[in-house]
């Protein structure tokens, strides 16, 4: 029996415009007292607080792809980048176009562009502008996003695969790592778990749960390992999945 449901955020619980549909909202509110619903996302905690409160959740939440597990009152786990290693990585990048750095003390960035403006709006935060790497305190960093300039062939190859930005996370940190912490805290097992996702950062988690579920827009790897692919439904995929699995809908 499924007792825990891990739900990805972007392009899963939220639609392609970053909006929560009424059907997804109603489904989460309906089933949150029947199963433990856990949001698992790459986003920082400031981006998810409003949604967490609107949905009436009190369960742990996974931010930074597993780098932070908490419930806004209690922190169960936090993992930071190794300061020596990340300093070496950034100092040895030949060229890069922009940086977005998630620090426990607030975000930092090199310059404004369409993406950094969007991220700033999402979290209602104004990041600190930096001109040189030497301005960065490398302690207490959750993750770093790097976009490359046109002459950096290595980063260009990576960003083409990862939608422009290269994400740097602590070693061995992913959503499955965060989910393991959640399951231990709630005293449930992988055999009692379901996960819903669509992209590369969901693969480790989907590979471990009893019931992996893919969105209709999911990449091939996610669809291939999933037991259920919900039909195309205009951004209501989470509601559809919950009704099929928990509500007995055919």
C-alpha cells in the first residue's frame, strides 16, 4: 500500500508556466491526510514556502535536489558544497557568462538576465551582485548554477544537455538521498512509496520507489523506468496520478 508520495515541482505539480492548476490543488488537499505528500525540488526553500502553506502541508520538503530536508520548523538534513573543491572549480573555469550561487546567507549572482530575473521574482529576493569570484564566501553554499560563454566548449556541451545552466551540487546529493532521510523520519519504506516526476533529477528517486510515475512530458529515461505514464491532461498530471493510484480511477 502506498503511504508516501514524492512529487516533483516544475512541469509536474506546476505547469509549464509555473502555475498550480485547480485540479492539482484539490487533489493534494484531498489526499494529504491519507498519504504523506512530499514536495521534492531543485528550488530553494524560499520558492516553495507559499505553495507549502497554500496546500496545507506539514510534511518534510526536499529542496536543492536533496541538499536540504526540512519542514520550515525542523531541519532534518542540510549538505553544503565542499568550499575548497568548489573554489577550485570556479577559479579554473576558462570562461563563463553568468553565475547564480545559492548560499545559506542568500543568493549571489554575476549579472541580471532573463533567468536570474525570473528566479529573483519566484523567491521574492534580490541577490547580491558580485564582480569577481574572490568576493564569494565559499562556506555554506547549497548549489551553484553556471552558464557558459560562447567560447567554452566544455560548458556549452553540458548546458546543451542541461538546458543552458550547469548545476553544481554536493557529492552524492540527489532527490533519492533526501527521500531516504524523509522515509527514515516518517518510518516508512521504499516499498510504501510512490514518486511523480519528469526529468533527469528525478531518475534516482524514481528508480527506488515502489511505484514510479511519469508525466506525459517526461524525458525518455523517466518514461522508460516508470510503471505509469499519466495521459496528457493540460497540467493536471499529479491529480490524475493520485486519482488512478489512490482513488481507483481507471
